[in-house]
C-alpha cells in the first residue's frame, strides 16, 4: 500500500495548508481542518515521522540575494555505470550553486538547476566545476529568461 492511500481527507487538508504556509500555527491549522490542537499536532508529527512531510523552509528571492541568473545545465556522462552516476551526484551535491539535480532517461544523463550572481560567475562555475568534472562528456546550458510558474511541493487534489 502506498503512503498516499493511507492518508485520509484531514491529512490531505493538513498537507495542502502546510504546503501553502509552513509557518501557520498549530491552532490556525487545527481550526482550518476542524480539529482541536492536540490531535492536529499528533497528525502533523505522524506525517513528519512517516516522511510525508520532509522539511520546512523559507522560499527566498534569489535576485534579491544577488543571484541574478538561473541556468539549466544538461549533462551527459561518458559512462553510465552506477558508480560513475553516484560519483557525479556526490560531486554536484557539494556544489551550493546547484539547487536541483535530476537523473534523466534518454541522451541527457542529468538536468541541473544552477544559480549564479551573473553570467561571468556562471561561466567560471561551468568551467571550474562542471565541464572539468570526472566522467563528464558534455554540458549544454540554457539561461532562464523568465519564470512564469514555480510552485514547491506537489498538487493536493483532495
């Protein structure tokens, strides 16, 4: 049985509200889902313990913090042996500019979301940390011009 099939309507309501506003108080959350505070808190703790709620974080404005560009980098490796894939994942995990790393099916092995302060900073990052990384065959990049939608989490359609 999947984790989603064991959740009831109240759990989904809690998840939807917390995904929208992770800072809402337990009392506000409980009132919104029709519970008193103690059982609501027990449900939230159970969702956290089961790993359904993985973390809470602030959504920061990259540009306001000096990261003016976002680039998607499509990385192809010379070898797709599991050890080589893991080595690449370990390499990018240590790079704070890489905000997302997805292994893909097809001719591109990884898609990375990278932030940089400016184009020159990205170019330096690209040559120092990506194209020169062990086992990298090629890196193709696309600079983001505009982001029209960026939603965290997953749709809660209950």
